[in-house]
C-alpha cells in the first residue's frame, strides 16, 4: 500500500459521505477490493483536496511539456487530453455522463488540439488556463468534453467546424486569468455591479489573447469573444442579437451555462436532464431546440452512436 496525501470518502447517498481514511493513511489494493465487493465503485475527495490535486497535476503537465522538443509530441498531447477528459468525467458523471463516452471525446479533442502543434504554444495556453485556478481548468475540460460529444451526436462531418467548437470550448475562459480571483471564484449570479462589470470583460480579453497565438482559427476567436452573447440581445460584452452571433458560440453558450450551473449547484440530487430543464426554464433564450436536445442525448445515452440515431430521428420531426 501507499500513503495517500488526501482524506478519502465514500458516498452513502446523494448528500452523505463517510471518511474511510485520513490524509497520510495507507490505502492498499486489498482494502480497495473489499470496498468494491460491497458495491463501492467511487472514492471522493473534499473540494479543497480536489483543488490541490488539480494544482499538482497541472504542474506535472507543465513540467512534461518543457522536456519536449519544439514539436509537442503526440504521446504527450494524448496524455494531457486524457487527463483533461478524466477531470471532466469526474465533474460530469453526477449529471449522467458515462465513462464509455470519454474515449470518443478524447479522440475529438486530441485531433482538434493538434492544430496547435508546438510545445511552446500548448504550454502557454495551459499556463493561462491553470492561472484561472483548478475550478477553471475543470470547467474548461467539462465544456470541451460535452461539445466534443455533441458534435458526434449532431452528426457533424466538417473537421474545421468540429475543431473550432471544441477549441472554443476548451479556451473560452482564457481571459479569466486577468480577472481577480475573488471575482472569478464567485457565483456570477451573486456578483456586485462593479464586480460584474469586471467579470464581463473576460470574453474580450480571451479573444485578444488567442489572437496572438499562431495557428488559432479565426472562428475560435469569434466563439470565445461571443460565448456570453444572447440571442435576445441581453448578453455581453456587445449585446449582439441572433444574427450577429456565430452559431457555434450559441452552442457553447448553452454548454457553458450548464457547466456553471452544475459547478455552483453544490451537492445535488438532480440528474443532468433535470438541471438542463431548470436552466432552460430560467434562461429560455438558450433553448435552441436542436442544440438543447443534443445535450440531452449526450447526458442520457452511454452509447453515442445510438444517441446520434435518436437525435437524427427526433430532429427530423422538429422541422416537419
């Protein structure tokens, strides 16, 4: 057995957890197997310990990229994406995402990230995302995973569009590094007026940062700049109407709000579809039927191929 630097918990029900080991205790395979025989398949960390875990892993990733040559090796990129997807899965499984879906998302994100193929550029972007804190990294990875799976469900075949949406999702909050930590860690719905004005600068800051990085597609920059715009003109920073917002930014707007709602909801007994329905009730301008239905399919179907078939069948009825 090895000493575990964190206290480990198991989940009893939707709101109750029991600590099974303290920080520094040994947790060997025999003990883990004993829990599995009792039906325990997941072990939990506190939010504080998970944040520390994320910081350590981010530092490891950053160090790994510094050891490479100018070309960011595919194996290293794959490890980065695998870690990001695992972080996203841990965050999203309470909403219904199944582990079987993660491999499909990994392939899409890995292919999309390959357009930025040098260690210097990838390291810089990773450092910027990490600068926003562990919760920002978890949020970015979650948005990217959901968007990647949605492109599969919606049957997208143009790689340029898939890449743009996935990169836009992964990098959409890159401007948050410039926002004070006290503001970015707060629920946006509870910000004071001046705090909100500062917070609402991050899409513009993010777009400006991405514009300085070689090989970033222009559409990705537009998605990042517009991911908080709203079809009714009540979004920010430019209060654009539907016709002025790129369609992929509208997709990301829904996914971003869903992941934010999940992050700030705390421990919840609601599943992903229930959370989505609450969100669409509170913010009906986000409800573009085919997009919200694609997200619903991702949340409810472990088999993405079957989700794609149902999506195609049901959306065909929507246009009749």
